[in-house]
C-alpha cells in the first residue's frame, strides 16, 4: 500500500509540473508572437532588434520547456509501465537522490553523461 501511495504522490508531482510547463510554454509562445508582431509594425531598426531578441529568447525558452514537458510525459509512461526509476539505457536503478531532484530522469548519471558527451548537448535538468 505504501508503494501505491508513493506512486500516486509521484504521479501528482509529475502532473503538477507538466501543468506548470503547459502554462509556461503558452505564455512564452504568446510573448514570442507579440514580439514578432512588433517586428511587423515598426520601421525603427532599434525596436526591431529588441523585438527580434525577445522573440528569439522566448522561442528558445519555450523549446527548453517543451523538451522538459516531453521528458515528463515519458516519465509518466514509465511510471505506468513500472519501469520508472530504471535507466532506459543500462537498466540499473537510478539513485533516489537523482530521482528526487529530477523525477523526469530517464538515465542514471553515468549513462546521461555518455549521451551528452556523444551528442554535444548538455541537459542540466535531465
């Protein structure tokens, strides 16, 4: 019974973060659209430069949030399948401290480092 309660607590935590991410993504994309529309309405190159920088930053932030959202969806699937907490690459248990800090983690630290090293991309939150 305790395992079920822990699983439900974890599911609630993941779902709450996903809801927060949905709101953040919508807000950032909305801000990016507003900045893009400013680009269309102004002839001032300084205003255009600022609007372009804002839109680019908002799109980049939204992209990061979308990646985290997808990781959260995958974590929910692993939770339902019973494989949450196991590394998707090596199958070993992911340390509890890592899962507590980032419940979306799909890999143990060693496998995550290898993936990042090979891809050249570092995901600080995964």
